[in-house]
C-alpha cells in the first residue's frame, strides 16, 4: 500500500500521523475498490489483573488457561495474508505473564517489524515496566485504556466486576504504576495512544481525562463511544444527544497540538439530522482530528490463539467464521463478506470517506435504517 524503503534489511515505513493511519480500512478500499484483509488481531491471553465494567471481552476472561497454538502455526497463517499491513495483539492483559511476552508477543512483534507490518498491543500497562520495555524495539503503538480522573475512578471502573476482593489501596498503587509506566514509555520514544470511552461515567469528564493523557506524554487520544456488548451489555447507554454534546465539549477543551482520533462514532454525513451533520462538518475541519472507519469486518479479523477460531471481532456475538487449523485467513474473510450480517453494514460513501456503521452501532441506534439507501448530505 505504501512505499517501503529497506535499511539494514528492515523496511522503513512512513510515520504514523493524522495523515497516515494504517489501521483505517478506507485505505485499502480506495486502492482496490473493495475491502481486503490487511489487518489481523491476535488474542494471546484470557487472563487479566483487572475486571473493567466496560470491558468488551469480560465474559471470556479466565482464572487460568490452557496451551496456545504453536507460534509457527500462527506465523504460517500470517504469511499467507499477502496484503497484511497491521497486526494487533490483545487479551485480556497481553503482558499478564512474562512468559507470554517472551515466547509469543516479542516474536510476533519482531515478525511484524521484519515484514514491514505495523503493530499495536492493547494493554493496561499496570505491570512491571520491563515487560513493556521488552516490546519497545519492535512495537509501533502501545494502546492503553484511560477513563479516569484519579485513583478513585480507576478503582470504581476497573474492579467493579471482579469476584475477588481488591482494596482501594491496591488499586491506587496500580493506578500510579499505570501513569508512571505510560510516562516512562512515552518519554522513551514509544508511541503511546490512550483510548477513552464515551459512556455514562466519562461523558462529563472527558476534558479532564484528556488533560491527564496530555500530561502523560501520549501522542494520541482515541475516543470511542461505548456500546452495550457481552460483559458490558447491562450498562446504561447514552442518548445520541448526550454523546454528541460530549464530543463537542471535548473538541472545545482539547489541546489542539495532540492528535485526537475518534472511532465508531454514531454520526454520519448521510444523517437527516442537522445537528449530526454539523458535528461531522466540525470534525472534518478541526486540526489534528481524525475519524477512523471501523476495521472490524472491513479489513480485519480476530484470531484466538488458544482455539484457532477466527471471528469478525473479538467481542461481537457473531459465531466463529472459521478456524486456522482448517482455513486460510483470506478464505475466512471472503466467507464474512458473503455473510448476511456483513451485507447489512456493507456500504461506502466516497463523498464522505465513510465505510458505514459497525454492527454494534446499528444494533444500538439504527436497527431500522438501511444505510445503503442513504447518501452524504454534507
């Protein structure tokens, strides 16, 4: 997709910037005229030291887990994805066990680096700094969740669903370590991207959260509305008016030198509502603000490293579409493109650079809307 130089036998790729976001499926769509598999997400653990109430995969978290599929099997399947541009490593907390970091995560990141593929890991960075430093030579993006103004927020959000007692004092120590780790990694040159959810707890606090993210030295603030799914299915859902107001407040108060990336927003250029179109127009005009199209099911699949099952995302209710023991990943992706659910959200508006809503957005707010019949109004 992009020009790649070779220096010391390693590809040198363009810097990740608001103008170059390799995870956005719009890039491959514009190049090939269709969605292609360019991104693979790998679930490397079902263990985590937290139980965040908004966690998309909370129901799959375990107290112990069995053996993973051998690394060479995973790498063989990745080799077969001819147009692979990005990999993401997720869990659980991927760094929960140092052995996982050493035997799976670092080799996967090294593989990506040597192939010229971008890499991201999703972590709460609350564990020993050395685990994250081991990834630093190979990792492109350290993606962290940050939805707190202080240690009290962290305690309420991060341990509300745990079945084991965690004291406020213990939580406060983890919070402090998370902040210090993020600062240390950022000051050491790592691209730290902090994601905040827009939900019933955070929508009025986002400006303060944004300030803390800036103080930690993060290079990007990602903002995503929270949609009810699995573990978080019973949490209160914001109205579209509340979400829209939260985005406007954040845009008013933000540091304009910090890249802000919005994802899975429920507002579109084809909306009949003037207030939606006004927000879309504002987002386009704001400096250092981007809106990423949803990768799940458009250019990305998720692979479970324990079962080999392949999903359109790691948190949707769509059953596995295949298994790496029997299927190539491009075969599974082709299967998804023919799936009836894929066709319900498979729209593309070139005028708006929009690939349409994802399944959770439709299920939450737009069950009776056929986006394929709409067109951009701004």
